[in-house]
C-alpha cells in the first residue's frame, strides 16, 4: 500500500475492485471507472432498482459489459431448479459467472450443485459465505482449472460485532495454491475495507456506487477534511436560516 500525505493509505492496486449494483443505469455509470475490473449484482439490488424481467436484465448487462467478469445469480431455492437455472445463465455470455448461494433457505448445502456445475465447466460465484468451514467444502466441490469466485460477506460478519479480517485471512490461506479460485470481500461498509481486504489476502472486493465515489477520499489530508466538514456544517446552518 502506498501512503498519501502521511495521513492515510490509498486503496491498494493489488486487490481488484468489482462494482456491485442492481440497475442498468447504476452499472452504466460506473462501468468505465478505471479501477473497476468486474461486476456483481443480486436479486435484492435488482429488485430495488425496479427491474421486473430478470433474464432480460441479465442479458442486457452482459451485452453492455462483454469484456469483464459479471456475476448473475440463480433465483430458485430448489436445488435441481437452481442447477437448471445456472446452466441457462451460463449460456448468456462468455464472461458470466453464475452466483450459487452457499445453502438454500432451508440450510441445505449446495455442494452437490456446485460440484456438478463446476465439473461441467460452469464458472461460479459461490455467495453468502460466512464461515471458514463453508470455504472448505466449496473448495472440495470445485473442479480443478474451472474459474470460481468465493464471496465472503465480510461486511455482514462485521455487522454481528465480529472482526472479519481473521476469518478472511484463514479463508485466503485455504485458497492459496488454487489459481482458479479468487476470494471476494463482499458487502463492504467503508473504503478502509479495501486495504483490509488486500492485507487479508483477498483477490477482489465489491464496491457499491456510493463507495466507488468515495475512492477519491482515499489518503485525503485529514486537517483539510476537518476544515471542509466545518465549512459544510456552517454552510448548511446558514442555508437553513438557523438562529439561536
């Protein structure tokens, strides 16, 4: 990591940044950012963007972004249907990675689905991972040489009051030596997570558009930032006409 102004660190160039967004407009707005090397989405983000036709949306994303990895997930909870959907999604584009949840809603592991799909060359992104044990069985289920992402939801782990860094570091040690597997720090909460992900050995971190916008703050002089904050408070107080 390179320091900036002695007060912070710029996000490392060694960890790849993927944009995480749910609508075509949001993805279009960040697709040409020089640091963005891939894209992810999920049904919650897509629904929040007002999308109603899932396959049309997925195909439109892949048409708009044909040159970098794009992760699009299955929407079924049934394991057999999940596998069918994954095979269909994998046909949408040569750069698509199919998101498979680590379990279904009943807590049943998706290892057999992952194993069959990976054996047939389907590139996957196993998602919603939160334990090292889950990483272990995912790795055991993957075919050698078939690319796969493993998405650890580090931000959600942190939401429980746990430090995700040791867990992510342990997962990275397991992935080490598996050139076809890339570890993703998912659901970040702040730009600091970029440096944490790199230090823990992650290959990728996902960033929502609001966090992508905050990349410009990395390494900002803190005295200058303090002054700008005071100026903002004063400006807003004047604009509101506050008096005491």
